[in-house]
C-alpha cells in the first residue's frame, strides 16, 4: 500500500513539473489539458491515503471492527418506516 501511495505522489510531481513548464512557456492550451490530470491525480492520492488509513487501522490482524453507522438505515428500519408511512396514508 505504502509503495502505491509513494508512486502516486511521484506521478503527481511529474504532472506538476509539466504544468509548471506549460505555465513558464505560457502554453495555456497544454496547461488547460493538464488540469484534468491534476484533478484526477488529486483524487487518486486521496483514495490511496484513505485506503492506507484503513489498512493501518486494521493492524496486524487485518480485521476491522464493524459498527453500524448512525446515519445508515438497516433493513428493519426501512421496513418499519415504510409500514408507518402506509399507516399514515390510510
């Protein structure tokens, strides 16, 4: 995981070097073209950092504790809300 993140950061540096060169040369078309890569790389690095964080949290066991999220509805919650909604319409 760590190697993947390091590679993403290396690619980011290369892209930034190209953007710097385009700006230095006042090549606005190329700079505009490279913006897609800048944005995509930002997302790639962010995703890799998140994934690495999850792996670190899992630790040596490789297991993560599972807790229901307070904002996440369960099947029973959805079923009871649906039933309550039908009762209100009757």
